[in-house]
C-alpha cells in the first residue's frame, strides 16, 4: 500500500511539473487586460501632460504678468504726474521702438506703440490669442487692460482683463476693454 501511494504522489508531481512547463506564457485574456490597463494609464498621462495645454497655460501666466506690469506702469505714471491731476496715460508709449507718435508720457519697458486709446499693441515675447493687448484709459478715474487668453477656462471667459480700480487683479472675463 505504501508503494502505491508513493507512486501516485510521484505521478501527481510529474503531471504538475509538465503542466508548469506547458504554461510558461500568459493567456490571451491576461495579455488583453494588461494592454487595456496600460492604455488607460497612458491616456490619463497624455491628458494631464498635454504639451499644448501646458504651453498655453505658461503663455497665460506671462500674459497675466504683462497685464500686471502695464497696470503698475500706468499707476506709477498717474502717481508721478507733475500737474497733480493724476491722470492715466492716453496710450501705452514704448521706449526705443516706434514710439514717435505717442505724446502723453511713457510706460517704460513695453515694446511697441500704435497709440490711441483702445488701440491694440503687442509686447515682444508675449503671445496673446488672435489679438494684442488693449489699453483704454478713463482719465483720472482708472484704466482697462485686456488681451485674449491662450488657454481660457471655458468658452465664455476668453479674455484676460484688468479694470482698475474695479478689479482686484487681472482675471478671465467674457469681454475685452
């Protein structure tokens, strides 16, 4: 009896060993599940790390900083007005480029100047959407600066806009100046 049971155990071990040798690879179902999981993870990573979206977010950050800079320059101009009236400049004048037609003061370090209230202008190295910046003064009351955003948060608020003194800071808004 002992001999038969030992023989059965040996046969069972041999069959198990042959089955292990025969099943070295993965089944088709296992491979498909792994491929689907990898595909889902890759899709999530591509959406999160979409280079175009990241580039446009970076452009909007530069756009926001530029609007802050223009606003600070306009406020500095009004604060330093020697007449004491404190009016904001009628256009965004530029130093060192095509600023010959600007006559009402200087907003320094902004790089182009087609003057006139509400005229569009560009800043070197700052990409806006399809439009440039727009600066609209309101005399002694305040001013408005806007540009089209590169990566708006929704389809209704497509502009970066700063309305001084009404807005605390530039933000995404539905209309331009």
